[in-house]
């Protein structure tokens, strides 16, 4: 359906918005017509507003964030509380419109890979519909190895291309054995996957990382067999 990346995470609060905003800013600074969108938002619209700033305001908020539920919970939960259905087709249509207008679309997911959007549809189903390569953002902390492996395996099971695993420092480095070794251990487990660290409170992404993600985002989102 377009060129870009789907940004998922191992959980909520892992830094997807911060990373997505840095990615959009970096690509735009490099001359790429890139924009970021947040198809589903629950609670406030802070994530979508951050992406709007990164976009330079070139998209109306209804395209940056077409589906907004006010209850701060998983989308399906929020829709039940608000007694209204969540319009997945509206989000798909908004993505189509954005991808027709702009060269590269960074799509930030909501919560983790399997968070429910409706009774029948979860975030991974939506990602499959878009057909973009997936970046998994990981909060680099104790427990991340398990959550990352589960998410990576689930992405692969849906037949999507894994563009990168991003080990994100969500708080000032504490120097624990887990945070110091998570990436290196995971490189032993899955040496074929591209992995990178994003420092705490980073203000930009490296040129090498931007080039890799731009190249990956221009690939077909369907994984080749391994």
C-alpha cells in the first residue's frame, strides 16, 4: 500500500513516539518526503501531536491520527467503555491518502504487537494490511529479552519483514547487567537481524541508521524465506 515502516514495540511506554519522531525529522532533514502518523490513539493525543511537529505540520491532524478514543486504555477496551466501534477502515483509508501524497510514511503502532483494536482485529492484523517492514522498539531493561523474542517471533509468523530491532534507553543508564548486555546477548540469539541502540534522550539518529531504515522502508514488507 505504500513505502515506509511500521513501528511496533514490545509493550506500551517503550519509546515508539520518540523514535518515530526522530526518524521522521532525520529523513526530512536528509531531503526525504517523510511523514509520521499514529492511526490509533487512546487517552490524549500527545503522541500524534509530537509526530505532527516532526512532520512540520504538513498533514492535517485527521490524517496524522484518524482514530482517537479518549479513554487511556487498549483500543478495544476504550471502545467498549465509550460504547462505540473502532473504525479500522478509516485508519486504512487515511494511510492510503497519506501514502499517495508523501514518499515515505512512518506508521506508529499502538501498544504492543498483539494489542486488540476490536474483538476480531489486533494491531498485527492492521500491520499486515499495510504491508510495511516492521521496526521493533524495545525498552532496554530487565525482561526485555523475553518480550523481544516473543515480538520478533510473532512478526515473523505473520510473514512480515523485520527491518530492525531498536534497543531504546528509556531512562538514564543504570548500568545493570541486563541493560549492559541485552543487545549483545540478543545478537548471539539472532545474529542475522539488524540491531541498534538509541541512547537516553537522544536528539537525533545516526546517518548510518537513517540510511538503513530508509533502505528497509523501500523494500517489500513481505519477508523472504529463511
